[in-house]
């Protein structure tokens, strides 16, 4: 009894708290209209098959009525046998019809699920980096998997349950009232109460299911983050800590799911109980009618069969509301991604151009601030790098080095006119053209779970062999060829876990060099490489890229000595600018780092000499 009161109270509270909740949720289905129109022929054929099945089902009680009356009246066995064959043929038609409507309707719902998942993934490919900074991978995976299943059920089984329930309810009630109105009216008196309970049930499911999906996303995020950082977790002996985090997220998802289970566990048996009351009423009222010869035994058997068939539409209505609420909640989560504005091909306010990004790179009074930060990441940076030259970038941690180079490819959106290539604002180039002209090697050398060869050839699978060999030679990756079990066809594992940090960086460098970009950016991409290998890579790189622009971010002065121009950043401001020789000859951060690194190198040499 306490469960009944709790569920009823929650339903009333939610109804007053959000009176437009159901209608607002159902509006989410507008996303599916194009797909429903695309597969309308399959849905129509499925509905036609469903109508045939329902009509055949309505015939079975009539055959039963004739059979019972024939037996009770002493008709020949041939008559009963003929009725039995008719029932068998009708059952065969029902089986064939059920197969066909499942093929057409469930097949269409599967196709809609596939198309919507493709659309979701396609939109994710167009979203700006800022979106992924604020959304976890686990949440995205949950929307592409669990939510899609709920949407599939809403476009498949919910559609069937609604149409089948409505058609069968009307048809059965019409037949029952036509055959014996007085008995039928008394028998169906519990049905309005069932309708009220179904409406209550629907109002309680939507928000709870959405909450369960959100907690599933949290659980997926914890699992994804743990697996991605398993090396760090194990090296710090934090297995128990992360197991606890996952257990808490898992328990949260379980609790939210159990609330739904409790609602289901209460409502569906209750509906079945009330439906059973109609059977009891029929036995009492109909039995009296048979005794008084106001109804034949066959008619009572037929009405009992119709009443049992009527239970499914009642329960099916609950299923329909449940699946529609779940589908609407999941569609809302999917629509949040689909309706997110994609990254603009041209920057807002920029003058579009079809030109190719070639020429001098210019930073003109560049200022960048991140949301939530009180201090700008970059402030008043002005540097011009002639085409075909090399720029070195030096600075302390957090000085804005990575932000500076990311503005070039609009990974971080710069103000209009603050970053130019060939005198043209980077926002005026098509985003695809701009990024295709820039080879970017970030600090985090991400590799795909594929072969080394496939990772190097990522930008151009048809790259000539000579260029491939040149790329791996410049990056000094060919030195480690003998260490790879299957040569260039060695699979590196997820995110390149089977490779060392230096090997991952060199594969990433080779990948950027393979596309032979007009502008190459190395964002501290040699930090995990030893000094000797670094010297070899930089020397080969400068020699190979004669006439092309290169930007190298590094904290090693030995790397920056080959640059034509070096900028030194300090707290987002330009503190020094000049050639390596000029900066080494004056007091400043560059000369301090050069002296410290020279002292460190001499100490190592002295130690080796002893």
C-alpha cells in the first residue's frame, strides 16, 4: 500500500511541476519525420500485414464459438473438423503476417537507427574543438549506443503497440457490444481505470529514464577515462580508487534503473490484475446468462477469448507510453548534439576567399582569452614570418606557446585580422583548405589503433613509396625498424600504447611530413626524444623543407638555433624577438636557458669522460 501511495504522490507532484513535459518531450520526434517519410512505404506495408493479422485473430473466437456450440448441440464430427482446419489455416496466415510486419516495421526502425547514428557521427565530425572540451567521450558513446536503442524501440515496437492496441481495442469492443451489449458493458467497467493508470505511468517514466541515461553516460565516462589512463592508474597504484569511482557510478546507474524497475513492477501487474477483473465479471455475468439461456456456451467462450485478447491492448498501451517516453528522452539527448552549430567553414565576420594559404605568416596584435580565465592567454603578439622561413617559439609553461600556434589553424579562433597567411586573414580561408595546408604535430602524439604504416599514411593512403621512406627517415623512425615485430605493419595498439613516447612523437612527425604541408607546426613534438636524435631530426627537417614555412615550439635552445626567427613568450606577452644569435647575445630568458642547458650538457660530458 505504501508503494501505491508513493508512486501516486510522485505522479501528482510531477504533473503539477511540469504540465507541458509530455508535449515538449514528444516534440523531439520531429527529428524523425524525414526518416519516417523515407520509409513510409515499408511502414504502410507493415501496417497492412498487421491489419491482416489482427483481422485473422478476430476470427479465431468466432471459430471457437461455432466449435463449442457444435459440440454442445451434437453436430457431426466433420463439422468440428472443418472448423479446426479453418482455425489452423487462420493461424498459418497470422504467423505469415507477423513475420512480414516484423520485417517491414522492425526493419525500418533498424534503418532509421542506422541513419540517425550516421547523422550523429557526421555532426560530431563538424563540431568545433570547444564542444569536445566540455563533453566527455563516455557521454558521446552513450548517446550513440543506449539512446539509439531507445529510439529504435520508439520507431518500431512502440509504433506497433500503439496501432495494434488501438485497432484491436476498438474492434474487440465493437464485436463484444454487437454480440451481447449488456454483458459486455458490465465486463469492461474496469477499463477506464486502466486508462488513467496508463497516463500516470507515462508521466512518471520520461524524466527517470533521462536521468538513468545521464548516469549511464557518467559510468561510461569513468570507464573510458580509466582505460585510457590505465598506465598512470597502475603506476600510482590507484586501482582501488578508480574501482571505487566506477562502483559509485555503477551504483548510481543501478539505483536510477531500479526506480524504473519498481514503476514497471508495480504498474504492469496492477494493469494485468484489473484486466483479470474483467474476466471475473464475464464469468459471473456471462455464466448467469448461459444458465438463463440468454447466451450460448459458444458465445461465452468467444467473449472470454476476446476478453483475453483485450488484455494485450491494455498492457500494450503501457508499453507504448513507456517506449515513447524513453524514445523522447533519448531523442532529446541526441538532438542536443545534432542541433549544435557546426564549426563554420569561414570565421564569423571574415571575408571569404578561394585563395590557397601560401605566403608569409603574420600575427598582428594578437590577443586571446579563454572563457572563465581572468588573464588573457595571449596579449598583443605581433610577429611576421616570411614565407619559407623557420620560426622558433620559446617560453615557460603556460606562457601561451600552444595557443599561439593553434590560432594558425583556427583550433583556437583568433580575432579577425590578427592572424594572416599571405596577407589574408586565416578566417577567410575555407576551414578544410586552411587545415589541409598545415601539418600540425601536437604535444599529445595521438596514434590510431592501426599499423605504423597506416598511421604515417593517414593523410594520403596512396603516398608514393619514396615519400614514405623520406618521411620516416627525416623523423628518424627508420632507426627503430628492427625493433618492430612486423616492421611497418606492426599494430601499435590503442593510442599507440605499445610504443615509447619518443617513438609515438616520431610517428606523428612522419605523419605530418608525409602530406608535405606548406606550413609545418611542431608543438613541442620532440620533448620525448633524446638530444642526439633531436639534432638529427631538426637537421634533416630544415634541409627537406627549403622554401616552406616551419614553426617549432620547443624548450630546447639546441632545437631553436636552426630557426631564422625566435620569439620568447612570457605570460602571454612577447618578451623577446630576434635571431638565435641576437637573443643569445643579450640578457633575457633565451640566454638564461641557453646557459643552463649548455652547463647541463657540459656536466654530462664531464661525467662521461670520467
